[in-house]
C-alpha cells in the first residue's frame, strides 16, 4: 500500500529544485572513469552546492572525490607541459567617474562614448577578458597575449575556456575574439580565430575572410584546425557549420547538410567528426566523414534516434561515446552509447530514486497542417494519470529565441513535466524559427515576427483543442523572451481563444526595445533595420505591423507580466510598459519583478517565487 501511494506522487516546484544537476568534467587520465559534478540547489540557503564523483566508463558504482585537479586532462596545459593558459579581466578603459576624476573617489558616475555600455546583466566598467599564459608552475609570471586591447576573450557574456586552445606543437595559442569596440561591437557578430605566436609575440587573424561567427576551435588528432562557423554578419541564428583547415584549404564538412551544428568532437582516429544537432523536435548524435582533399563524398549520418536529447559529447572510450542525455521528464544524466552495437548504457542515476516515486506525464508527437500547407511537429504533454474522458485546462507554450529548437530538453523553469503534473495539458509547437526542420523553416521567422509564426501557434492550439479532453473554455498562452513577445502579440489577435496569458521578459514595444537592448545586431537582422529608416520598407512594415503596442486596444484578457531588473537583452521597460498598458485598460494584471535577476531566474528562492506565482495566477484565471 505504501509503495503504491508513494508511486502516485507528482512533480512539484519544490521537488524540481531538489533534483541534482549533472555536468561532466571529462574522462580520467587513465581512461577508466567519467569525472562529473552534481549541483544541488538549496532553497533554504539560497545557493547551490556541488559534489564531484567518478564512475567507471563501463558502468558501476559512483565514488565521491574531493579534488579533481589531477584526475582529468587539463586542456589549458600546453602539449609539451611547459605552459598553462588562464583568463582574467583587465582594466583597459576609463569609464567610472572615480577613474576619470581621481579626486572624486566616491562618485559612482559612468561615462560612455559609444554602445556596448552594458551587456546581458552587467554594465561595462572598462574591463575586458584577456587570455594569459605562464610557465606551468606555482607563482609564474602571467603574460597577457592581448595587451592594452579593448576586446574580449573569452567572449562576453557566456564565453569560457572553450574560447582558447594550444596548438599541437605548443608554439602558439588560438583564441576567439570579436575585435570590435563600442557601437561597432554592438552591431556585429564577426568573431574571428586569432593565433598568438609565443616566440615572436605577434598575432594574426586566421578567419579574416569570414564575416560571421567563428567559434569553438579545436585540433583534430592529426593536427588540423577545426571550428564552427556562421557566414553572415549580424545573424546570430545562421547555419552553424563544421570547418576544417586541411593543407591550407578550409573544408566545410556540413555545407550540403540542411541543419545547424550545436557542438562537435573528433573521433580518436581523425577519420570522422561527431556532432550534436536538432532534428524533428529532438537533439541527436550525427557523424560526418573526413575525406581530406580526396574525391570521396562527404556524408552526414544520423547516429542516434529516439524521443530524447543528446546534449553534449563528453569523450570517446573504445567503441563508446560518452554523452549527456535528457528528455521532457528527466534531467540530464550521463550515458554511454556503443557505436557498433547501437546500445545505450545509463552511467549516472542521480535522480532515479526521486523519479521512481513519481507518476510522470506522457508526451506525444502530433503533426499539424499549417495555414500554408506545411506539416508542423507539435509536442503534446499530458498530465499524470491522464484520463481521456476528463476535460483539462490547456496551455499553449510559446518558445523563446526566436530561433531556437524546441526539443526533449529539461528546463528548471519552463518545465513541461511540472506544468503537466499540475493538471495542465501542454501544447508546444515547433513553429517557424525552430532548428531541426531545415534552414528555410528556421529562417522564416526573421522579419516576420507577427506573421506566419502566429498562424502556426493558432493552428497548433486549434488542432489540439478539437480533442474531447481539452476544455476549450480554459485555454492559456505562456512564454518568455520571444515567447513573451508572442503572448503580447496573441493578446491582440486571439479572438477570445485564451482565458489567460503569462509573459516573462517579453518584447512589448519594438521601438523602445531597439533603443535599449544591448545586442543591436539582433534587431537589425530580425526587424530589417532601425524604426527611423523611413525609406526601409521591410523595417517600416515590421515596426508598424508586428509591434504589440499597436494592438493594446484589443486586449481583453488577464495577463501576468514577469520581468528581471538586470535583463539588458529585453530591458525592464518592456515589462513596465506592458503592465502599465494593461492596468490603464482596466485589465486584470499582475507585475512580478525580480530586481536582481537577468533574462533568467537563477537564485533558488526567486525560482520558487516564480513557480508559486506562475501556478497561482493560473489557478486564479484559468
């Protein structure tokens, strides 16, 4: 009886934030173990705690370890062992009032002469990330390879040590940087790979011809520089391809494959590159052969298949590739996949005991015909103990991005398993702008934010609403970022379909968004230019036709508006404007502000408030 009772528990917000979060540090130096970290948030302490473990690559019991420094190969140590790389911030420009006026040391003024004065959640104080090298010993002198340069490596805001590597001969350092400053930086995505020569102390640009992103440099087992590349400057969601520089020729291994690469890793023999990419509502492992300059055709092959996401390629061990894997009901765990036998082995089982006590939702694939005659994948997530003879309130989930995949990922905020476990059917369409359905499908959303994609949303909810188990009088729409924009836009065109809305960090006013967001290149690309360009027909159509503020007079539905105070991507004014409009229109509305959060909600107690207010609003209005 007790076992049956415990198995009927469902996922709750409190339980979600007790789950362990797994990340892999690598394979041990002896090749026998996977070394990984488990982060467990503490709501009581309002912080996260970490523990480290090893587990045999062939499966077995995990062992907790206190120090991982000597367990895993350190990519920052030069191949000859003589030097080590690191990075730190360096003060380059005088921005603060007390820097400019030393006698006014209590001033907190900031003086800017160009854009890029803030990025993501931080104001620019004149400091830049720089790469350093030193002799591989204690207290060695650090040498800055970018002296006095007002540029960043690692890239801000989210770059790490994947942005710099050693050459195989230990004579040079390859690093990623966007060597543009101020306003020029804010309107471009043109990062390049640079090579710094330790002997001559000189730097050269290795990818000057390419005007888009060049990122993620590595070397193949046979010494060929490899990286990811997007072609077009200003387009952050361009097709991401694998480039190999072989005998002075840049070979694009994925040019003729209609997809975009997430991350990649060379096989041990240097004959193949394995990579992760979105496909049909999931992320899977692929391989592409490397023929060099021979006439052998390049061939991309999908290696894995199933309703799950392969997230990261960790390492290879014999015939096995070690990866992390998720699905909508399960947070990331470490798996081993046998490339010959095509079999899976789950290595870590951090949350299995918790899941064993839960009755979990079911998710289904559904293919809906769009208004322009295309087939669109829609994920439908059904509550635990689903009964088709009952009627359920139903949520249309609007994905952010706007160009981003909606796959079998596991979020600790927009968690489909949690939504369904609270008794809601969730409808999650792979609308235009989603990776995994070809580049054309992905690109259709640019300069058409309120066009076909809105028809896609409505086609999805209308199709699922035909089911007898959907309570058509209790439909809601929820989303963040571009998904929040979608909610604001749908509020003006939904024709009374929805009973409630929730928008988190959503774009509400395209004009003020253009004037306050930090990555201007994004708006230039997706909206076609600036709102003041009166002779720019594309931009004028975008700002006139697809701006949610122009349809506020049609709003008639309760709306919860959530905003981060340190969100500089979709700044606070967007949420304030929307809330003020709703209040002055007399519409039931609520403003949930997190002053110290950015575009995300990261602090455990704030996350609990977010979940509590989210579901409280739905209970009140749906």
